[in-house]
């Protein structure tokens, strides 16, 4: 039963919550033990709250999921795990995670609680409204980014928030495209909102959003505020890595047909993982390598 509940929590999805560390990295506090500890605890609390939301979603959608070629294997949809037991465990974990969030920071707690309520609204209403369904998912990523900054009391670049929103939109539309591609004419039977989309429309949306994602990141990398806050004017040299990651993502979606499961695609694609590591190391090198000679007074 425990293994089934852990599967229900979708631990691999916790990778989405790594964005909580963005504020820590870009505020140059990544090597400060108190801040690193606080964000790490925030990551655990936020992830547990998100997992509880997944349980609620699976409970509400178990009849629809039972008809889906892949989701039918989920613990509740398959009937392998009793829904009453799953809800009981969740109602124990959720208060603990929320109390932990409050102990870390009142502002972080309120934002985490808002995230939970917003996702409930998504499950009941927003996921049935075309375009808003994907935008709601993207807002969730922005809330994660802001939450990670709030818990250690730092500001988050508006360009970086916009980039986060656009990148999440890109993966959201790719997921819708992948679902339609797998389910074909039966897509609407498994998820009603898929009737409102088409492959052609989603291709257009993805092209627009991919371009906006790159523009947002480029604007962030060349911003004078970024150079001042990070202590280096050379963030622009990270752009090629980001460009490659976006193009590789398009390859995964269109050639490898894994757009329906973005998390799995990221975790299983070696090139995406390596490019992410290179980007991270390059960021740290530029911020802490003392190679820029940047003087904010002169800029």
C-alpha cells in the first residue's frame, strides 16, 4: 500500500519544484548554508503540498483516468489503492506540510496555500477552459519561482518570471499536443478540453511561445539590472545553451513524440540533462568566478 501511495504522490514530478531554488541561485546565496537549508525545507514542504494536490486530482478524475491508455494504470484509476485510504493519508500529510511552510515564513505559507487553492480551482473549473487550462499550469510555475524567492526574502527578476511563464506555456501546449497525438479521435472522450484543440493550432502556439521564451531569456541576460545584481555582464554567453535546450525540446516533442509527458522527457533525455548541468555550472562560474571585472558604478 505504501508503494502505491508513493506512486500516487508522483515523486518524479517534484522536479518541477526545483525552480524554487532559482531565487537562491540568482541572489548569489547558493553557498550560504542558512539560505540553502531554508529553501531546501521549502522545497520539501511545497512538494508535499503539490503531491497532496495530485492525490485530490486523481480522486476527482479516477473515472476519466480509467479510460485513458496510460493513466488507467494509476493507483486510484486501476482500483489497486482504496480512495478512502489515500485521502486519509493525504489529510495527515497536508496539514504537516502547511504547518512546516508557516514555520519557514508566513509569506511562503500564504503563497503555498494560494497555490493549493488555485490548483483546486484549476481542477474544478480552469482545466475545462481552452487556453486558460495551459495558462493556469504556467501560473503554477511562476508561483513556485516567487515562493522560492520569498522564503529567503529576495527579489526575483521580472524578465526571469516572464521566461518561466513562457517556458511553462511551451511545455503545457506540448503536453496537449502529445495527448491528442496519442489519443487521436478519442482525445475528447478522455479529456473534454482536448476537443477544443488541434495539432495545427498547438503547433502555432508552441512556435510563438518558444520564440517568446528565448526573447525573454535574452532580455534577462542583457539587462543592466541583471548585470548589477549578478555582478557580471556576461550572462549573454549562456544564451546558446538555452537555445540548444529549447531546440532539443522541439526535437523530443516532434521526433521522439514524448511531448505528452514533459517531466519524463526531461528526466530521460541525456542531452537535456547535460545542457541543464552546463547551464548551471556556467551560471555559477560567471557569478562567482570573478572574471567579469564588472563595476556597477561605471555602468
